[in-house]
């Protein structure tokens, strides 16, 4: 068993025991300390990980991003984590230090080492679900539920736009056609779901068209389906994967100097519905490396989408 404490980075004499060749200074000035048995080192300003039982963990202080990162790692191995801001410090200090299983400690060390090597820009962290809120637009005639920790962004081009405050590449938006230029009676006017999926994919490719040299986009339709919701209306659902590749040096003369790299890999989920002679689209965007973790929440958002009759 090992005891784990993450403490604010400060100068101290080098230790004779080094678990890894690199420091954890990439944690925005926060260092991880692994303490064995009775060797206790608790400097001021420590990010204490304590618990009253092996399954309930309390995390206090430290950098907010690091506390979220640590709590998510511990949740994944089956522990219940509670974050404190510092007001409850006297209570926390009375609790016994939490004994982390060896496997959990090694998983944390390995993850931290990988992050320090590849950099934070290549890793996406999504917040766990904290419930939903309902958004109702009575003027334009639609409604849906969205994660309550997501924030609204104005001026994004869509009629409404929300995004995850931690994973900025994860968002949702709603758009609809103009009743003066379209006269939809049902979503089936688009054809079967497969045909609608092709139209959605074509729209995505048009929107993400790039004039940069050396940029290549790959896309494929993952699935298409239809369903009748509790309002009696039919909705189409389309899932698309898109990848963007670019050369690291598009102006290089020699081909070997133009190395192709993956810019982003995203999953797009669309829900299509028709009402008020308009075609409505709820669009969800999320990185592929976050999708599996967030899939349940995203599908709840998709299933909640409704188009409503606007009073004239």
C-alpha cells in the first residue's frame, strides 16, 4: 500500500529514491508525491487526498484543473471523490490519510508520466454528468435537454449554442431552415434515413471545407435511424465521423519534409425533425476520444429533442 499526496511545487533537497526519470512539474507547478508506509512529508499548501473509508475520498486545495484530473482518475478505479475548496480544511485535517492500492498508484503515475510527455493539448477531459437542464424556445418552436454544467455561447452563428466548459471541442447547436424558402411537411421529405444521412454528410463537408494547402478531410456515415417520439412526430438520427489531416510544413519542397498529421477526430450526431414547415437540426459535436465516456449523456440529449408548433 502507498499513500498519495499531491503538493504544490517548491524547492526541496533531492530524494535518493526516484520512481521516474522526469519531474511532474508539467502539472502547472503541482508535483505528485508518493509516500511509502510511515515516511510522511506534508509541507504547507498540500493537496491532501484523505478519506474516512477506502471507498470515499476527499480532495482539498491545490490547482482546480489538477484536482479534477486526480478525482477523475480515482473515480475510474471505483472510488467516490468529494472536492473541497478550503473552507472545510479543519475537518479534512482530522481525517486519516487515504491508502491508495498499489495498482491505483501505478496507474496514476503512468497516466501522469504520459501527460507530462505528450502535453496537455493532446488530451481531452470531459466532465462527468451532473444532470440536465431543459431549454425551450417557444418563439422558434423547439426544445431539448442539455448538461447543466455546459455554458451558452452567443454569436456562434447557430440559433442556440452550448458547449462543455472543459472540453471546448464538445458542443451542441440548433439550426433550422427558413419557412419562406422551404415547405417541409415531414422529415420523410428528405427520403429514407440513409438518404438524409448522405445530405447531412455533404453539408458537413461543405462547412468544413478548407483552403489551406495540404489539408485533407476524411468522413464516413456511422449510422442512420428513425424513431417516433412521444409527441407522435418522426425524427431522423445521423452519426458521422470526420477526421482532418494536415501537413506540418505545407510549403516544403521535398515530399519527405511534408509530414501528414491528424489535426482532429470528431463524432457528429444529428437529430432532424420537421414542424412549422421548417427542417430543424440538433447537432452534437464531440472528440472521438471523449465519445465513449460521454455517449450516454449525448444520447439523452438527442432523445430529448422536440420540435413544437409555433402559435401564430
